[in-house]
């Protein structure tokens, strides 16, 4: 598997045709701090394993961990900033197979690895197509901490 972080087309000029099945891209890292974990959890996922460092040491993960939803948000930021076209993205009909496989801890450095599984022109709307990807969130130890399969609808390049 050859990993790259570069498209031949910049994100602001990228259309459906620029996404090729079989390509693999990697972006990051982004870090997560204890303060960010607690702040996110207090607002969105107030379980003690995410909000209370002391209590979390006696919990099932032996310490404070990030909410899986925070990990998904960090993944999405890297995905939008680096992979998803800023001019051709229309929508996403959803994701499949979301899995949190290892805890994310304060100080972890996360990156995303995106495998383009399939690109398919729309049968009913010829101005767009579907890009299916497998996304892995990987920590500094090369461990997959989260994975999912995403679908994105992208516009085709306008005719000259």
C-alpha cells in the first residue's frame, strides 16, 4: 500500500474526477489534551471516564479517555481540511461501520488514513458522483483507535 498526502489537484479545485479508487491518503497529526477531553465531555458526553481524571484511574480504562464522539470530531476536522473538496462537496448520506477500537488518551497524536474504496458516477444526476472511503484514525503508536466507512457526494468538474 502506497500512502500519499497529496492530490495532484488542490482542495479548492478538486472534483469527483480527482478521487481515484485504490488511492490512500494520510493526514495529521492532531493532538488531544486533557483539558480538551474534559471540556468536550462536560458539554457533550459527561461520563466520569471523560470528565474526572481521578475517578477515571479506577475505571475500566485505567485513566481519562476522550469520548469517541470527540475522536470523530477530530477525524472530521482532518478530513475536511485535507481530503474533502471545498468546491465540490454536496452532502454525505451517512457513514457505516463506525468503531472505536482503542481509547484515546491525553497527549495522543492522531492522524487519519483514508482508503478510497469506490467512485461511482450518479445514474440519475450526471453532474455528481459518490466517493466511498474507509477512514482509520491512527495514534502515535500506529494503533487504529477508530474506523468508519464514509460516503460523500461530490460535483463533477464543470465542462469548459
